C-alpha cells in the first residue's frame, strides 16, 4: 500500500459539524487547505448553512456523497452514531482513503471491521482548547496506517496545538490527562476565583487574575522546560506565603484527588469504549 492521499493536500470530508468538527475544519483551513478541499456534513440545515457562510466550504447532509469525493474521511460525530456513519460510508470507500476519527473510546478494530479491507484508520484524542489553537491531541494508527498517513494527520492537526503519537493502548490514559484535563484546569480556576471572592475581591477581578495566572504558569512551564517542582520551588521562599499555601493543598489531598480523578476518567473511557463497540 502506498501513502496515497498523504501526498499533496487531499480532499477532506468532515462528518459532523459540531464543536470538534468546526475546530478541525478551522484548523484545516489554517493549515493551508483551500475551502474547496474541505466538505462538511451536518444533520441540521441551519448549522450547515452557518458553517458554509463562515468558512466558505461545501456543506451537505449526505455522508455518502461527501465520502465518495474524499481522500480523507474525518469522523467527528458522537461515539454512539459512529457505527451507523461507518456503515453508510463503507459502501463508497475504495480502501485507499484514510479514515480519521476523533470519537472517544472506540477502538481502531471497530473501524477496521466496518471499512473495506486495508483501510488506514487513525484515532485522534483531541481536547477543546483546539478551538483556540492551544489543544493537545494524541494520535494512534491502525493495522494499515503508514508513517505517511500519520504525518498527514499531524499536518491536518498542526493548527490545533500540540500533536503527539501514542500506541492505541495509551489513549485511555491520554483521555484522562489531556482529553478531560481542561475540566480540571477550569475547576482550579473556578476554585481560585471563589477564594479571591472570599478574600474580598470582586468575582470579575478574581476570575481574570485566576485565568491569567493559570495561562501564564502553563506558558512558563512550556517555554522553560523546567520540571514543575523546580518552578514551584522558585516561587516558594522559606517561611513565605506560597509554601504555606502548598502545605494546605497537600493537607487537603489535592494531589491525591487529581490522581484519583484521572484514574476514574481512564476507567470510564475504557467502559464507554467497550459499551459503544458493543
Ligand atoms: N468536545 C470535546 O471536548 C471532545 C474531545 C475529544 C473528543 N471528542 C469527540 O468528538 C466527537 C464530536 O464531539 P462534539 O463535542 O463535537 O459533539 P457535537 O457538538 O454534538 O457534534 C456532533 C455533530 O455531528 C452531527 N451529527 C450527528 N449525527 C450525524 C450524522 N449521522 N451525520 C452527520 N452529522 C451528524 C450532530 O448534529 P445534531 O446535533 O443535529 O445531531 C452534531 O452537530 C465525539 O465523538 C467526541 O467523542 C470531543
């Protein structure tokens, strides 16, 4: 098998124009795809018209028609409808197209069993900050995926933020860290803002300070490359305010809570995958 559509800028059909579908569509256009090279399918005519108006891409209701014209089929519907969407498009795929899916939980084998023999499949676990180009996505290729296919998917996702390659077995852990992770960060921001209000700041001011602090801390960690413990020690002078605060976080089991939360998310990801895959 050749890399096929990995060469050049292939025609992409995005199936499902929801939150993730729109983020991926926008990322493709930023990455250099022309509007004429991307097509989106959507149940709702109003939503299809909205996306066509905003991005100048072709939209429609037929997954079959869009897939028949595509080199890459990007599945962005909810996991519970992926099976029926694959059954539809399998009738028009010729085996050389790349199928890329952002649906949570469903194993690569689920796709490979429903698609023509030899179809390359790539699973992606993105997260919502992809919408602002600050996402973190992990990709895993299936039995018929080549280096060229993975490189193509990296190119498609380049404008969404960080993209890393992992083995499929690690996707539940990725879901628990970066997939669900934005919610942990929002939880922290909310708690910090609430604390600010308790200490007498207005909610608006406390929220702006909390958001900028978390954003800045993440940027500093990313740019310096230093270990988080080193960065933490740098703002913790002996007998000072920060070390007193961190001692309270430890005393309240916040670290253990984060670990337990991630374990629960990974376990739930495994359960949902098994449930959807039937
Ligand atoms: N959002 C996230 O943070 C996130 C993170 C990682 C992975 N994902 C994955 O991304 C996928 C999409 O999630 P989402 O949050 O973008 O959901 P969403 O906003 O509900 O988007 C799904 C879209 O697909 C449309 N749709 C439903 N059935 C369809 C069909 N048969 N053909 C074409 N379009 C159809 C839906 O239209 P109707 O509403 O009219 O049915 C909806 O607009 C899911 O599989 C999810 O697991 C999402």
